[in-house]
C-alpha cells in the first residue's frame, strides 16, 4: 500500500496515531505567548511528542532550549541542530561516558540529586553543565527543597572546577492528582515559592544557583504568576490528552493526538466489541475517571465531540469497547496519556480535520548504543 497517497482517515490502516495540525499549532503558539507574558523562557519537554517536526514548530514560535528524558532523545535532537538540551532525569553513572561525549558538541544539562552522581561526574574531569533536581512536593526524585543536602550538593559542585551549576529544576507532577483548577494553582504557587527559596538559599552560600526552572503542563496552562522563576518546561501542552481535559488544563478542541482504530470482533449477542487498540497502542494508563478506562471514543471521525463509549480493557493488541459496533468500523479514540501513547508508535499521521496531510517520524529509540 502506498501510504503517501492516502488522503482520508477511512482509508488508513490501523492502529494509527493521528496528530491534528490545527490544534498543535494553536497549542504551541498559545503556550509560547503565555510564557512570554509570564516573563519566563520556555524550555519545552520533547518526551511527549519525540518528533523533530513538532520541535521545529516550537523553535519557530520562540523556544530556544529544550528538555529530553533520555540520552537517545538528546542524540537525535542534537543531530538535528538542537544545541541546548536538559536531560531531566537523574544521571546513571553507567551512562556518564556517553554524556561526556555528547556534551562536547552541545550544551547538555545533566541532572543530579546525590553526592554519588556529582562525584562520578567530577571523576571524568570533563567540563559539564550540571542541574540540581529539586523535589518541590511530588516525592519522586530530587532533593527536598528545604533540605540542607541541597546546599551541600551545591557546594560540592562548586568545589569541582570542571563542573558548573547551570541551574536548579523541579517538576510538580502532583498537579496531575489535583481535584480541580484551584488545587493545580495552589500546587503551582507552592512550586514557584519553593524554587525561589532554593535560589535564595544557594545564593546565600556565595554560589550562583543558575537558572530556576519549573515544569508541568497543568500548572503552566493555568498559572498567572511566576515571579522569580527563569524558565518553564511543560511538554504535554503541545498535544494535550484526556487527562489534561479532565484536569481543566485545556478544552477538547486543543487535544491534538488521537488513535484511529478498527473494530475487529463483534460477537452476536454482546453489548461490546473489540478493536485493534490494545496496551501497545493506548498504554495501560487508566486516567482519572471512575470507573477507570483506557480512552474515550469520539462521536465520529471528525473528532469534534466525545461519545459516552470507552475502551474498558486492554490486552497486548486487543481493546474492548463499551458499545456494540460493526466489524470494520473505524473509531477515533482520545487517549488518557498522550506521552505514553505516542511512545508506542513510529510516526504521526498528520491531519487537518479528517484530511491526511503528512507523516512525521517519532524518535522513540531506547537503550544505550553499546558494542558487545
């Protein structure tokens, strides 16, 4: 089949990952305008879309620096001319030789939250830009914002002549568990205050804390005050998803990623059906609704409104739909978590409305490049 000649959704083989170019362009422009209005630099996280074409649109809109979640992403985007990247993941000592090699060519920020990691970087003797990861309440990784350990790590970095403290960053991931917009705003303010205080405490030790960086799409979509903060790192905002819709971070017409699926089994007498939208398509993120599900179906392929139908269960390739449909019928599904859904695919099928206009590659390689 010649995919380049397909111009309608009905003709696409499935499962297919759709990217609504109209919504994408609006999202990118709106977030850049918001960052400019709030007086912060926008450093978009590329892990959501992993796509050079999308990143180029973000760069054209005004973003000059970017965030990645893996070294493989850093290599792919570096090769494409993106030269200021923060690898916002605690560095593993086993990957440090790769870090040193890549940092020769670009400004690569390395994240640390332990003395062990700082010392491992220092032993290389190579000039490196290091970022301190701060826990501002999420409780995943990072040094607690008010812990004395944060100051000792800053001093440890300052003592190594080859290492430079480029900045301090945090991720208020607990915004994703907020009950409503007011709680998201409260968490965002807590994040802002914590990072301003981090900068003040490090500066009081005679050390430049560098860039103070915050980041979450729910927070950045709603916050109205980022005083004292230098940059923000939202990622999901470029495409949004059902979770962001439920949180109040966006409206439905801003959700740019969806999955096109086909009903493959519809046994007689059952009030459901099965489509090709399993865990390796939608992921196993169950979202925020009760009862939980793996994605909401649009009312039709135009994608302008949602139906009451859901993907109620998934196995590897099978997805069970909560309503009877006919074998061969095409379905358009809004995933709970765009980041995980995108990571299942090799490319976006780019659409405007129901028209197919392009195909964009997703940079989703995993694992270090090693020779055995």
